[in-house]
C-alpha cells in the first residue's frame, strides 16, 4: 500500500461525520443512509483501496456469482404460491406472527396464584395470553400493572423467573 493511501486513511480518521458523508457521496455517487463513523470509514477506505490497487479479479467475481446462483435464498415460499382449481390461495405466515412460548410459563389451563395485600389473585394461563377477573390480558406484566398500579415484570410478580426445567430440579431436590 502506498504512502498516499495511508495518508488519506489518516485524514479520514480525523474527518467529521459531515466530511465522511461528503467523501462517501463523492466515491459512490449516492448519499449514504448510514451514520456510524466506523462504518462510513471502513466503506470509504475499502473503496479507496479498491480504486488504488484494483478491485476483485474477474475470476473471483465469477465464482461469487456462481455461489449466489447456487444458494437457496428463499426460506419461506411467497404468500400466493398455492393455486387450487386455478385460483390463487393466499397463505398466512405463522412463523413471524407467533412468538415462541416462554419456557418459564406453565401449560395453558394452569392457574397461577399470588397473595397480594391480603387478597388471593388467580390468573389462568391461556394458549394466547392470560385471564384475570374475566378479562383477557396479553401478558403477565399487564396484569401486574392492573393489580399494583406500577410497572412490574409479570414473571417476577408471579414468581416464575426460573425456567420450568429449573422448577422441576428444585422440586426433585426437595423430595430427597
């Protein structure tokens, strides 16, 4: 690497964010959407080095193209891929909309009990959310806030901070 390029890198290190954004615009002929200085510096330095010493060889570009063509990039089929009797059927994407069940939560149908200021609180675990005093709640934290009037971690409020496997281990220790 020649000294002029190293000097340019040092100048970039000392540049303000506005100067880096301006240099990016100059080298890439487009505005950057990125703001982190480190990222901009690396992109600009890479581009300057590629211009000074040459970019990827054609053989490397062809190989990268082959790898990209061979890769199975789509993990989930498009929503309208299914055709039944000539009609497109839109499918729903359940992987994004459904959250994983927290391992600290008991199975649906379980009743959680908690003593709070002389009252016994009962919360039913549902497949989607919880029921407390005939109202549906999406989280235990929402129930804890409704009961106490302050923000609580619902799992901590109901004593469920340990995963189910941890509870089973503690119970087996207590039986010995």
